[in-house]
C-alpha cells in the first residue's frame, strides 16, 4: 500500500478540528506575529496565507503580518524561519516544494526540515492541472499521449525541482512518453508561454490556469489529484483517464522553528485551525481551486513524511540528482 496516498485520503477525509483545549501561554504573544511566505505576492501561497493570518489575528489578540521572502525555490523563506528565534512570533506558511521536494533534490539546503521545524497544522491542499495550448491537436488525454508518441512535445513549469515539474515528469513516466521540460522562474511566464504556444502544455496550479482557459487560450485535460476539484468538477483526474493511483498536489501548512515552546505552539495551532474552519477562508481556498483542511501537529508530521516517501518516485522519474 502506498503510504502517501493512504495518508492523503485519511487527511482529506478527516474533519477540520474546530477547537482544541485552550493553551495558557504566559505572555504569548507579546508582539505581532510574522508569517513568512517563501514566494512572491499574489500567488496561491500568498493569498491563502493572508486569509489565514487575517482570521488568526482576533484569536491571538495581536497583528499577524505576512512577509514575502521569495527565491531559491522556497529555500530563502524557509531558511529565514529556520534561523528565527524559536519563540512563536515567526512562522512559515510552507508549501510542499520547500518542505517535501527540495530535500530530495538539493544536497546543500540551508535548513533541515526534521531538525529545524516543528509542524503545527495542515492548512490546505490544491490540485495541479495539465493544460495544453488551445491549438494543440489533442482533444483529450488519450489524444495527447498518442501525439506525444508521434512527435516531441514540451511542457512548462514554475521551475526545475518544483512540485509542478515533478508532476509533469511523473505523468510522462506513467504514460510512457518523453516530454521536454522547459523550466521558468515562476508560474507567470510559464503560463504565458503555454498560452502563446511557445510550449505545448503546462503543469500548474488551477488558479493560474483558469483565466486563460476562460479566454480560450488553454484547455485543461486533467487534474492531478486523486479526486476531482470542486472548482472544476467537470475535469477528470489523471487516475480516471488511465493512470491509476496518480495523486500529486501542492499543499500549505504552518510550521514554527524547532524548539518553540509547547504552550505557544498550542495557542498558534488553535488559532490556525479555527481560522481554516472559517467560511470566508474555506471560500477563499475554494476560489483558488483548493480545500481548507486542519488537523493536529502529529497528523501534519506524518503527512510530511509520507509525502517525502511518495515524491521519491517522481524525483526518480525526473532523473534528478541531488545537487
């Protein structure tokens, strides 16, 4: 049994924890919290972080400020939190790329996930979609696979070693085709070039793709998650279309520097889980193609470990060597 898929199904089925025993953290928080996002403003991670932060503030009684520290495929922001004071006032709104992927593909990361971070709660999950240029003569996934077996096709992603890149490589391996990967420094240009036909297809988050689908420049063929997205329920999954067990996604979680006092972690976790249960936050995640979750620190720790084990297959398919 694949532990990643099993863990994912269990977490997705688990109810959001609405409340936890109230922690009495003497003197915490005594100043504003800093919520670091390892990516530029305006993306899914940034928007989700701001939604969660807004609803954590009244529960903590202090401002929760989002700080964007982009670069290094998430490593710069993660490093900033790993090296911050372990007092609960600096947190990482982490994604799967810097927490699960980068440790598999980078030898010299400036942080160690297991040593430098303490899990708090899984905030949400978003699907990755396979979209093709509107003029590509492939109406569906079988047509795309057949075309890829006749001629060379390319796909763009938000960068080498990202979850989007690995999804494309795993798709190619499972479908038995060879695809040329064209990495970009971020999703914006990757989407633009797919829409203009500079590359044939793209693997990216649903929010980045939808505007160009609506304008007729891209066509979505499938989503990468085990079940269909509520934001695009008409789009089938790759598993439905002949790749059984295919399940790739991006996820977002709250982490603190290792050594953060347990009472502060409990207070933060209670506020974050209540925030993700808010209808406004759940609606925000849904608009971004995702699902707001929640859960305990222990559940998040197990989820991260299962994701790392599952992603090893995608790293092998991509032929990536730790560098």
